[in-house]
């Protein structure tokens, strides 16, 4: 097999950064929501920026969380029938085809999503005056991580498929 340990090391680093980034998003989300509740209901003086910050953290957490879920195989998928009906090799081929389709779609929408982010940067948010593009830049960023993880998965599946054809036990 081709030595791709450098690729695996890069992915491990990216995935670790993504994990800690998601943890920090949860913490900021909870803190911003807590501040909003305290200032709105206890001090009767609501803050304007906490709601937007919490919403931003929630959107980013959903997008980067879906990247983590996909990588860990925890994403919602309907594979009960394919696991029961297809043999091991056919199921692996199906997984390779599905992953290649997802990679193709994410590559196809990457440049248009960057253009959309750029166009949204002209519109400021009401509470923070940040450009609206900060909400949407997470989609191209997460798609890079998803594509890299899926490429690794496709390479691994193809290697295991060809190893299995040679008579090796998988």
C-alpha cells in the first residue's frame, strides 16, 4: 500500500483541532446564553451581541459537529437493508461510491459557497455589526475537513477491498 502516514498525521491534527474547536463553541454558546438570561431577566438590560454570538456558535457547532459525526460513523444513515442484503464486498463498493459522490458534491459547491460568503460580507449583523458572512464561512471550512476524511476513508476501503480480493483476511 502507498505510504500515506503523513496524510493520516495531518488528518489527526485537523480532527483534534476540530474537536477542541467544537468544545470551545459549546462553552461560548452556554456562556453567551447564560449572560443573555442574566442581563435580560435579572438586570432588565439585555445585551445586543449575546444572541447573535450564541446563534453563530450554534450554526458553527451544527456544521462542524456534522463533520465529526460523519467521520465517526455517527451520522444518520439508512444502511440496515444494505447491511442485511449486500455481501461484504458489495457493501464496501457501495460505501466507496457513496463517499465519492459526497466528495464530488462538496467539491462542486465549494467555490459557489465561497462566493456566497463573499456576497454576504456586505451585510452587517444588527447586534454586533459583524459581516453576515461569518455565519456561512463554516460551510466551506467544514467541507474541506469532510472531503479530506472521506478521501482517507475511500483509500482505506479500496485498499481493504483489493486486499480481500487477493485472499487476505480482513
